C-alpha cells in the first residue's frame, strides 16, 4: 500500500492523456436534474447498473444534448446512464496532478469534516480544470441531497462511486480503498458548501454552460457547412 505522501507528490502519478469534454458537466447535470425529480431514496446508485443506459439515450446526450427529453426515461435508466457515462469518460475525474495530495489529506485528517474542508481547498485551486471541478460539484451535490433525504450515508454513497471516480489513476490500485471512500465521503458531506461557496471564477451557472454549448454547436455546424461549400467550389474549379 502507498503510504502518506506530502502535497506536491502527485507528479509521480503522471498527467492525463487527454482532457475531458466541456460538455461532460452539462450531460451529468442534465441527468442529475432529471433523477432528482424522482424519489431520492437510499436504493439509488446502490445496485450495479444493468447497462450503461438505453443506447438511444446515450446517443441523444452526445448528439442533441440541449433538446433531448429526459423526462420520458425512468429513474433506473437515468441512473444507469449517469454511471455509464462517468465510467466511459476517457480521463480521470480526479486530476492525476492532485491525486496523492487528496490521499495524503484523507490519511492525515482527524475527522470527515476537517478532511472535507481541506479537500475543498485543494479542488478550488485555479490549476484544477474547471470541467473536473464542475463534475465533482454536480455529482457530490447530488449524493449529498440523496443522503439528506434518505437513509443512505455519505460513506455508503461514496462506496458506490469509488471505482468510477478513481479508475483511470495509474497507481490507485496500490492505495488502500478506504482512502478513496474517505475522500468521497468527505466531499459528499461538505458538498452543500461546495455548491453555495464556489471559489471566485468558478460560479459558472448551468445556463451559462448551455449558452456556451449552443454557440459551440452553432460554430461547429457553421464551420462544417463552410468546409462543405469550399469543397464543392474547389471541385468545380478543377473542372475548368
């Protein structure tokens, strides 16, 4: 097992091969928003997903994110889709550059509350990609609300997500799983304050996310149309 490592020791774990998509927090937020329209009971997320969600739902989230109607899916399909989406992310939700510092904090903190406050400060660092920060805020906020409205403890809910959250980190298999559970338990416990007291520069609402995505899709479609027109023009010129 990996022992305590001082802050700054994360470099040994490498850097992500690729960044997460800007659309990822919006997809997670839309799924969570719809899940929370249902009864937030302690069985949510506890059973292993039967699948990664309906195929057409996953496709719609990736191709028609802003207009897909999630209300026509039941809560099991939505939670399966959420866990499946997080499982399929190409890079870690927890940035590798801070992983050992989070583990060190989990090992050295005397209480869950102290651990949560210290983790919160680490995750609010400007060096943490905003996409990763938003994903953690949305997910732990959802789990915090489930904990408040059901019999599920933050620890139990954290256990349900440890394999997903830490799966991409190269040396996470050598770390005591209890540290991963404690990290998520602490983040879920303090999630309410994370949402209400976001660090300066992090207060980007989901409406702003949706507006940014709208313009991104418009620009992408415009660029595609321009390239298509250019190819037609180029092919016509070659005929002369």
